[in-house]
C-alpha cells in the first residue's frame, strides 16, 4: 500500500485529533468523581452540547454557513436529524459503560465498529471481503473475547457489572458504525462539518430529557467538574473531531483508519496514569490482539463494487 501522497501536516492533525478523543473517557469519568459530580448521561449531554457550541463559534469565526439552504431539503430532512439520533445512542451506551467497565475495555470494544460497518456492507451492499480482512476480524473477535474474560478476573473499577459494561461498549460500536454509515451516505450531498454540527446539536436534544430526568445531578457543582466537561466537549469532541476531519483531507483513508488506532491505545495508558485502572495480563494480551486484528482488517478492507 503506497502512501506517497500523505501530507505531514494532515497526518499530524489526524494524530492530534485521535489523542484529543483519547481523553474523552478520562474526562467523562472525572466528571463523575468528587464534589459537584454529574451523572454519566449528563456528561454525555454536556459533551455534545458544549461541542455544538464550540463548533458553532468556530464556524461563525470562519463565516461558514450553519443554517441549511432551502435547496438542501429537496431530498428530505433525514440528513439533518438521523445521524444525530445515532450519535446520541452512541454516547448514551458508551458513557453508561464507563460506570461498569474499565475505560480500556470500553474504548477498545467500541472501536470495533469498523468490523460491523464492513460486515454490513458485505451483507447489504454485496461488497467483497478479502482474506486479510477475515483474518483480522477473526483475531479481533478472539481479542474481544479475552477482554470480556478479563472482566471476570480483574478488580472492577466501579461497583457496576463489568460484563454488562463490555456489552454496552459493543452496543456503542454498533451505534457508532450506524453513525459512520449515515455520515458516509449523506456526505454525497452535504459537507462533513455541517453534518457534524447538526449531529451534535440533535444528539444534545435527544440526550437532554434523559439527563434532566435521571436521578443523578445535572448541573456541575464545582470548577473541577466544569473543567472536565469543557475538556470533554471542546477538546475531545469539537477539537478532536475537527482535527480528524482536517487530517482526512490529506491522508489516504486506509492509512487514516490505521492511524486512528492510536486512540484506544492512548486511552488505555491514560486510564492507568490518571484513573488508576491497571491492566491485567489477559487484558493486555486481548488488547494487543484486538488492535492487531483491527489493523489487519483495515488493511484488508475492500473497495465497493
């Protein structure tokens, strides 16, 4: 695979975006700890709400249009709200998983969405699956099994059910894969930044009643929690997604997908350093197998007919 047309600036932007998103689980867990904490679903709302505000300010400073033109509704309104619903379901499941399993397991399992997207494309769009993809997928599934097995042998980070948390992370992968497919489809007629802004805003509208009526506190009660939520919404969501969108403009898709695997690896290390969530042996082996499997699956991902 040749990557002679790689722009160094775009590659750096892609890596920086992945590292920004790697902090998202850390900020989410920190917002749930200490004085003035909020609930996990509340942090999911604040993530997309503050992210949408940051994106709106950025577009305003760049004088980019946010409100769609009338002609952009000729094909229907689905592009305006459907990705946002999938986005909301993604964060609903992912943030809930942090209450039950480690951020390492949650992030690694959630990043298997590439497998579900490709299998969907094979089943529905009749794309061919290469042998390398099948080998990578098989390795990734073995690694996923080891990660879930590790949840029965290690000390859980919370009082929750680690196996349930792992299943929530897999559910996250399904919803995120759905979001990716919708964005890929609607990108034919609408810009990526515009779709991201409206997906974030719609996701905030969907998550708001869930966060508001839940028993956990909705409003942050300390500057530390506000700092975690601003980091979650601005640094991880707006800056992370924005830098990745920028990076994709000068990096081939195959290299970009492999490069983004730095995110779950970085989250696992940040979980050890900041949250004190050490990895047990079977978890480390499973994580290595998942990342290797995803790497091979991405390299072997075929081109549509």
